[in-house]
């Protein structure tokens, strides 16, 4: 085979390999022709002019990037270290390539500065208790600023808040004091409700004396279940009332015998 035929075949293969591109469903290709942008094409088969055209692939899938831990001083002057995760996707391939040099790196850098700025305006309690609200605020701010790069922020989540050791101890003491406060309130409410029920029971027993007798018999039954108990049976005052009345009654005087 002549050398010229080999060279021609190699040239044809080179032209075909450099002019044919196949993009997946989630990919788009930004075409540059002699340095000027033509359009964003795809998915499917893309034909390029060799040497003249250049294509840059862009993925439209949601990408996840970790925001490195940031040293933040909260509004109440507490130093914490906060890390987060950001979810974003490209919605305009042309802006993502032309509008910024590296949209992924730029978005991540802006997320770091926004994280420090927003968390510096909230107190530590709010940072720990209202994460959902702060996440939405971070998402709105970042999305509004990087929208011009053709990037859409779908979600921002604060992943971890690292407190200093002294703050952890203070937080533990505060949590313990809060639990003790709730326990005392619950105990006091139980005592209050029990006192109300006891007052109602006392009122019923005062109106119905027989209820007191039934309660007395029930108490004896409960005590009798214990085999090793010495039971002292008090005598109800109602039983002794007739006897006491008889004792207190005056003794009848016998008539004197007649004198002879």
C-alpha cells in the first residue's frame, strides 16, 4: 500500500474524529467558530468544522459541592466553625462559559463569603435552632448574585456547626437547667391537679358520710394484701356514738322505801 494512501486515510480519520461529537441527554456543547460563539447544541450528534470549530461541553445535572469550614463570629460574639453544602445546576450553558471563567469555582467562592456574611448577622441560638430559615436566606442571596452566570442554586444546607469546648460545656449546663425547670413545672402541675381532685373527694365525703365508710373499708382491703403487716383497726366514731350517749345519760334514781 502506497504511503500516500496511508496518509490520506489517517487524515480522514483525524477529520472525522475532530468533527463528530456525540452528547448525552444531560450535556450541551457551546460551539466557538474562530473564537466567536455560535450556539449551544445538543444532545445527540454534533458536526464540527475541523480546526475552525471548538466545542466546550457543559453538564446540566445538579452538582454538589462542599463549602469548606468557615470561621464565623456570630452576632453575640461567639466564634464558631461552620461548614455547608451547596446544590446548583447550569441553566444557560452560554452564560456559564462566557460570563465567568470557571462557574463552579466562582460559585463556591461566593458561597463561602455569603456564608460568613449571613451567619455574622445572627446569634448562636438562632443559628442552632433556625437552620431552615438561614438555609433559605443563603439560597436566595447566592442564587440572586450568580444568576447572571447561567447557574441556578437549588439548595444550600448548613452541614455542621462546631462550637468551642467552653461553649459546649455552657450549652450542656443550660440544657440541663432547662430540663430541670420543665421537670419541676410538670411536678408542680401534677401536685396542683391532685390537690383539686382531693378537694373534690373531700367535698363528696362531707356531703355523703357513707362514702367515707366505703373508703375506709377499701383501705383495709388494700392493707390486708400485705402478709407481713400488723394492722390496727380504728373504730369509727359513728359506731361509738350510741355507746357514748348511753354513758353520758343520767342514772335513774330509785324511789326511797316507805317508812314503817
